[in-house]
C-alpha cells in the first residue's frame, strides 16, 4: 500500500471563550481583546523561520486547531495562509481545515474563511442534548450546534464534527440514538471520542472526589462497540480508532500524523516532526501565548524543544501512531526505521489472541477486539 509523501502544516490558535472541564489541550481564556494583527505577524515570522530550516516541501494539508480558531477574524486566517504560500509550495488540492465551535459560527464569518482559503471545517459539537452539553461545560445548545452544521453544509463541500461519548449516565441505547442522528447530519466524516479523565482538569478533581461518575470499563466497551457497528452500518467505517469517514473522505492532515510523515507546527504549544539534514526532529514551541509571542518577536520562533529522534524512537512512534489506523502498518517500514524486525513470536501470539491480523502482503492491522487494548498491543510488539 503506497502513500503519497505528504507534508502538513499545523497552526495553533490558543484562545477560547471558556475552558471546558475535560480539556487538557493548550487553550487559554483572555478577557482583554486579542491583538490579532500582532499574532498574525508572529505566525508569519515563525512560518518563515520554519520554512528556512525545512525548505522545498509541498504542503498537502493545513490544519488550524486550538483553542478555538473560529474566534479569529477571516483576515487573520487569510494572512496565515498567505504566509504559508509565500514560503512553501502549496499543492493545488491542498486540504485546509479550520476547527470551529458552534458559538462562534455565523454564515458571514464562514464565507470569509472560505474566501481566505479554508475548504474544510471541523465543528466541536460534542453532544446533541442540552443536559450533556451543560455537563461538558459547553457554551452552545444542541439547536445551535445543528444550526452550525447546517451553515457549514451550505458553505463548505467538506465538513466534520466531533462528539464525546461514554459520558456520565450514558447508556448504549442513548448513544445509539444520538449517533444515528449525528450520522444523518454528517456528510462524510465524524470524530467520536470516548470521554477520558485527564490529569490537571476540573473533571479529574471531581472524579477523584467521587463527584463525577463515568461509565465503567464494561459499559465503555459496549459504547465503543456500538460506535463501530452503527457507523459501519451507516457507511462511515472507522479509519482510525476515533475517526470515521466515507471512503475517500478521511482527514488528510491527520493521516500525516498517523502515517509518520512530516509536518510543521506553528503557534503556541505546537509540535512538529521535520526531517532536517537526514535526521528526524521532534520540535515543540512555548505553550503560554504571551511568552511564545515575545520569543517569536525576539528570535523568529517560539521553539523550546528540538530533539533528534534516534532510530528506536522513530520506530516506536511509527508503531504507536500507525496501528491506530484501520489500514495498519507495513512491518518492513518498522524494520527500516529501527534496524530490527518485529518479533514473529509476538506477532503470532497476538494473532492467536485475535488482537491483530496480517494480510498476504504482510501488512499488520489491529482488529476490532484489539483496538480497545491498543496500548497493550503496541507495548507487546515494541518490546
């Protein structure tokens, strides 16, 4: 299975109207107005600095994530996209995704994004009932979410939205009904994430204090099985452990990550994987927006970590990311990266346990039963 060599650019807009209690992403609430022109100049400068280190790439995807990128004015988005085009060649069929929250969706703004160059939006819907939305700390209602989806549908050929499941008190039947409704609204793509309790979030403290109860392991597994079955029946099979799409409608930018390809990271808290002088660099920028801004203005970038991955680290990352995909991995690529083959005895054992399959061409895939145990499968293969 051959894949075109892709190159993505991730741009992080770190600001939100409020911080959701389950979220551990690099997002920040600021009550004073954001100087978007200053940030746009900083984005452009970091893009220029990054492109100077990694020239000659053809950009196949751009992803504006956050935070809440839909809080940006369309002209800010346009300035960022223009800067990318000034320093790298951009493919004619480039995928340009912008994340949006329903509270900041309006038709005029979306048309502005479309004019600026965005051709795909990803909406943070998260739930389709108001009680759940309130519990998740979301600022929009279910009606507002569906209205936002309708606006996206009229302006963009490609759109997706996110839902969170395994929420408190959620049953398999409740999730089945909600999921079918979501699929009826989705054109081609859904991202469906199981609620996880992350450290240093309000939900973590509530859960530790016994004030937040989430479904136990058996119920969570049943909800996962419902997700796979309903989506497959409705023509949106999983192509990654949490992402479902009609064939050909997969998010090309996220495939860059999962296939171990190169991507630049721009903005506060962004990460990158770039091949420079024949070595794979793992790069991270300063998370705090104001500190990142000052670093970029002073030195051209906000980089705080730039590590060269050794062969074992590259291979382990390839394994961890690639096995999230339904297409699986080519063990020969693992061998080329690590200098050693995967242990055939471990492969045979995992096959016998029903956790993986190996096809006639040698590609290794995690099974439906193996995906809920993915971390253990990866650890076993990498040992």
